[in-house]
C-alpha cells in the first residue's frame, strides 16, 4: 500500500515537472527559457524512478511468490496421491496425537508432515514429529507434533491437525490454503522439521510418509531414526534454544544426563553393588534400545539388568509400565528377587513405574504419585538447606491417591494443585510455580523450574560468600536441574533422578514405599451410547450432567470409610471411566461397582449391566 501511495505521488511529481504541453506552449517556452529550473525537481524525478523500480521489484516478487506457492501446491497434490485417504475415515487429534491401527495412518503421516512444515514456517522454528503409539499394542501406531520448546503443540493447531487429517482427497489443498490464510503464513519462509520413530514394524514406512509431506512443501528435515519420544522433544528444544539447553544429538543427551547423574551420586557414600543394581523392563521397545546405548556413559554407577529388551518379545505385550500399573503385577520375562528394586518403561519411554515383592511374595507398586512425593520432598529439603525462598508445588489429577495428597499437604506442607487429566493440563499448571512437580499416576511426568528459579540457583552457586552447607545443597539442585528433561515426561531421565535421590538419601525401595500407604482403589469403565452426556467440573472430580448422577455418587461415597469416587468421559471412546477408593480393597471394589451401576442407569449405558467384582 505504501508503494502504491508513493507511486501516485510520483505521477503527480512527474506531471508537475514534465507537463504535457501544446505546440504553442513549447514555442513560448523556447523563446523565453526558464534558466532557474530548481535542482530539487531533478531530485524528485530521480526519487520517482527509484520508487517505480521498487514497485516493479515488489510486483515481480509477488508474482514469484505466487508461482512458488502454485508449484508447491502442485507438488503436494501429486505427492498426496501416493498417500491417499480412505473415504469416510475420521480421526481426532488428542493429547496423544493420532493413534490407531497402523494400516489407517499413511495419509495421516503425510499430512502431519505438511502441518509440521506450516508450523515451522509460522513460528520460524524447528518443529518435531514423533511416530509412535506409546503403550498401545504393536499393531497400532500414531503421531504427535512437538512445538519449539519441546512442548506439545497448541490447541488451535491440534484443531488444524484434525481438520487436515479428515479432509477428503479433493479438498486437501483447500484446507491447506485455509490454514495459510488464517495464520498469515508466508509459504516462502524456510522450514525445519525433526523426525523420530519407535521400533514398531510400521514405523519405518510411516516416518517416510512424514518426510514426504515435509519435502513436498519445501521443508528441510533431520531424520533421527530410532529415538524415544522424550529424546526427540529434547532435540527440538536444544535446537531452538541454540544449544543453551544442550546438544541436539543422542550422544549429547546421554552426556548431559550421565554427567549430572555422576555428579549427584558422588554425594552418596559407600554404595554397594547391590544398591547400584536396578532391574529394568524395557517393554520390548525403544527405551530398551536406548538404555543399552546409555549404559557405557554411567560408568557402572548404575548397574542395569535389562529384561524385555526387544530381542525376542513383542512390544508392550505382558510387559511395560502400563501393563504393570493396570495388572498390579510384575512383567513377564523379568526374574525378580525378593525386595529387589525394579522399574518398567512404556513403549516409547515417556512413562515409568517402580515395584518390588516382599518376603511374603506380595507385589508393591510405586506409581507416579509415589515418584512425585519422593522428588518433591527431596527438592523441598534442598531448598531449605540452600536458604532459597522458592515455591514448590505438586500438580495432580483426580486419579492421584488420596493418601499422597494428604501426606504432601499435611506432613510436608507442600502446595498441591489439582487439574484436569492429560499431560498438557498438568504441564501448564506446573508452569505457574517456581518449581512445579507433576506426575500422572501412570508414571508420566517431570519437574519444571522457572527461569527466575534457575537464575537464583545459578547465582548462589557462583556466590563466593555462600557457606559450605548452602553451597552443597545448591550444587545438588543445579545437577538435579541438568538431570531432568523439562520438556516432557522421560522414563530414562526420571529413572536417573529417582536412583540419585534414593542414593543421596540412603533409602531403599522399601523405605520409599513406607513414606505413606496408598488407599485401596479400583478403576472400572462403563460403555455408554454417547460419552458426551457426562460433563464435569472441579478438575473432573464432580459430574455436572446427567442430572442426579453426582447426587447418587455422593450418597454412595457416604457408605464407606475414607472414600471418594468420581467419573469422567473417555477422550477417545464412548466409555465412562469410574474411579473409587476406600479404606479396604473390598470397600473400594463395592463402591466402584455401585457407581458404575449409577452411570449405566443415568448416563445411557449399553450392553449388560456392570457385574459385581466379587
């Protein structure tokens, strides 16, 4: 617009200094020439010529950009035919991205390559695309996008992902143009996309479809091949912070974490080989592969006995964190000794749970609640020793065991915040504090340190006037920050943090378990005709609809001691999830069954009525 105004001004200027004249006027001027033509007029003309050239260049650039866009769209159109969408297939991008049977995902992968390229052009940053279905069966696969700081993609772009994925073949370009216009994206901007995949048989071809999508819009890719999900989050963050967070290589990841772990364990005295020994269930997935690679960096300070390493078993089949958590028993393929410390990763190594068996053969699970309690109490003690006035909080969901909440609030005097289920909600809530610790009960979580908190800790490390006790505490805090992958839950990083804390505090897994005793609980699900009839509030702890359901739950809870129960709709299927806890397992089971019946009767249950568990 500015150039257009300048061009109009030039036209006026040119007509002023070079008006169109009649022959009589020319003769008159020749007989009495004006010898005082101002120099300023010639300058104006030169300026006008410059503006005209600028306008021409801009017009040429616009034309080139238009041609470039058309050429790219032609390429997208041609390549998309190699990744056709099955007619009528509809999928939703959720917290876990897209996830379904691998045979339905080729077109999704290509289109997520397109979307990641647009997101990169929009943010002028590197974006990540991870091909994985986490703890799902081996036959499934999935994909999720990673934003510039290693966080999950924003809600608006989740919507674009769904929109693009469900567009029929003949309307794909229209949907792409719609996103370009809404986000005001310059298609000529460069784009950079990092791609990673897990060990599923389908991951190789599906990640290639992602690469095809990126290249068809002119983006550049770095294919990391086989990596854990948290490792790719880490790489993206390292790249976009220009190395401030670390080196964006797998080796850089190993070096940063192992160095921090070794610095921390130097503060643990006289550890025996038995205390250094840890049984790890790799879920026959990518975590096992990467744990093998990392062992050398740990210099025998952690002696890992790896089972379910992928050499023979099937991914997530009767093993892995989700199996252990749900079944409340050890994975197949692991030979556990009495009292031996064990842990399980999930399929893409972003979850971890610990466990052991006692002398009576009883299985003890230490889930995300126990992990959050261990780490937050350790950090709070260090803050006190360092004399730092920083607020630490633990973020939980409604699924957190009531005993953990009471221990943190009543004994440790730690702030506890409850939020909706889903990692993105926990991550967002944790960002509100100086130090935010969040773990879902399933073992997915991490710790976030605000920039202000990190700055205070770093300044105190450098302060020459700090006494020895404060200096040691603050150095432990600094190493702990370096050991934690703040971008996302990371089984390997979390495992090393837990092992370091247990070593420094001289605790056994039994000591850790004894911090508090979990209330017995039970989770059930009820199939309904439409999960949307259930609406909740108070971080999903209260049902708003259907009418009468919450009153029914409240009445049932009053029948049992130390009891609570809530219901929430699934995010992916037409089922309602029921949670109940009470003072005994029998009471928790009975309460869960009675609440399930109330859901079935008031929320449109389908199939047979829920049966009692006993």
